[in-house]
């Protein structure tokens, strides 16, 4: 009996079965009344926060105050959506309590963000992969400190509505997102702890985003009280 062809056949069948099991599940997108179209960030309902470990004792938190984003929103086909965003690195806000030292300017300076040389942080999505009806992994190209590298955000769709009479912004949608980057990948390595210690500021930077987008030109008429 020729065992080699049989074993090869069995191995092929096992590989095919494993591939079937590994195939990502298909999800119907979360329902929403918000229509498709191009939406812009409502900065009054947007926050771009980052956190780094300080000495391993706390997660130091700061934010940016000037940023913009546009989203080509398609509730019927979320994986076709495209997000673009820009951030002014000079708008970093730490709420540093000592008025004698401008810590915001220090972080925006040449040791860290170097906003004078690199006046814009930019992100453009390249892929949206649904992970649940209201969740997706959004991968894109992040340009920071003059370096472009891929990053993936874990995004949750919080809901939306069609134009409402009480909302001059028109149609509105909201998202939450989390992500992590390593600042050394972008040439920002000041203060990173030596291997085996936490005495410094972590290489890993956690990104926290809360964002609402509006489309004042959305069709469908105004509804609501």
C-alpha cells in the first residue's frame, strides 16, 4: 500500500479544514439611521488622548487640542470606509502645573515631537476589518516625526442618527478607538528606559480617541422634536 500519497491527501484535507476554521466570521454591520456620506469631525465632541508609563509608577496622560478628520461613511459596507486625519503636534496639552516651565513647548520641541520641523501628524486608513457588528480593526499609515509606519486602531461604532431638528450639525455618528504605537519606531527615543528597567518614559504610547462626526449636507430631511 502506498502510504505517501494517502498521507499527502490527508495532510491537504487537514490544511483545508484548518483554513476553513481560521476564516474570519462575517458580520452584519450594526444598524443605524445615519446615512452614507462624507462626515467631518465635530471637534467640540472629539478628544485625542495619549498615555505613557512614567517610571512604571503611573500612566502619564496628555492630549492634543487641534486636529481634524474626515470619514467616508458607508453603514451598509463598513469595510469600504476611508478615514483621514491630521493633528497639529504643537497643540499638545499637558496641563503642567508649574507656570515657570512650559512643558507643552518642551514636548513639542526637538527632543520629542519637533513640531517646527514636522508640523503635521497624519493618518490615512488603508484597511477596515470588521471584528463584530459594531467593532472593527482599522489599519492605516501614520506619519509622525517625519516617519510613516502602519498602525492598527481598535474601533467601536457607538451609533448615529439622521438629521435632527435639534442638531445643527445634521447627521451625526460617534466612535471610540484605542491603539498603541512605539515612539522609537518614529525616531522619538528620548527618555526610553534601559532594558530591564522602567526608569524613564515608556516606548509604548497608548492612544485613546473619542470622536463624533457630522454631515450637515446629509439628505433625508430633519426628524425629531
